[in-house]
């Protein structure tokens, strides 16, 4: 039936949206882990460097991590918004299908 098809399509789109968001989240987490590894290596290599140099390395690391955290937060907002939009569209389509059915 039309309602079954609407439900199936909605569920498929929600899953696709969640899967895409999860892939992006996984990539961002890998990038954060890479930043952490680079930071650890850099601090070990520069342990004899000046205090200013060590502070610069630390500040750059924290700025990069904060940027990744911002991207993750933005991703979560986008995902919620996309799912919300899908849900609203689905509710409207269901109502339209019911209205059409009731007219028959």
C-alpha cells in the first residue's frame, strides 16, 4: 500500500542519514586521534625545545582539537535537523495519504 511504501522510504532515508553522519563522525574521530598522536610525538621530539616552542605546539594542538569538536557538534546538529525534516515530511505524506484514502 501507499502508506507501507511511505514508511519504508522514510525508514530507509533515516537510516541513510544516520549512516552518512556516522561515517563523517568516524572520520572526525580518526582525525582527532591522529592529532593526538602527532601532538604526543611532537612534544616528545621537542622536549628540549624552548618553553615558548612547547607552548606553541600545545596551543596549536588545542586549537585543532577544538575545531574538530566544533565540527562534531555541527555534524550532530545537521543530523538532528535532517532527521527532523524527514520526519515532518513523512508525517505530512502520511496525513495526505490518509486524507486521500478517506476521500475514496
